[in-house]
C-alpha cells in the first residue's frame, strides 16, 4: 500500500513539473536560467524595446558604493539588493535609489 502511494505521488510531481515546463515554453520566456542560455551569453531578443525608445530613456537614479559592485543586482517587492566591493550588502529603494538598509 505504501509503495502504491509513493508511485502516485511521484507521478503527480512529474505531471506538475511537465505542466510547469510546458507553460514556460509556451509563454515565450527567454530567460529560464542565469544569463539567458547555457552559454551564459547574457543576450536576449526583446521585441518590445526598440532603438527609437532608447533615445527617450532617462536615468531615474544612480548608486555607487565607492567600490566595485560585486554582484548582479536583484529586485524584489520594490527593493534592489546588491553587494559592494567594500564588503557591504545594500538594500535600495527601487523608486528613488535611497539606501533602505545596509549590512557589513
């Protein structure tokens, strides 16, 4: 009886994984891994952004910790997280670039 339950659970998990993979493939998600592809090229085709739009871009804010930035910034719920070369981890406000907090 226990073996039967494990088999059903495994099949259910495989089905969920298959559905998730098919959803990603059908949604046109090009960045399924770090830097976009197995070669880590960091290049992606974005048909929604044109060269003409680039001329109208304006900088919202700028942040430099005084040293190099040691990580790719990550965003989550309005906060940008990054590690500075000075050994400090920063949390910045996405809208203004103001430091929310930092930790040595």
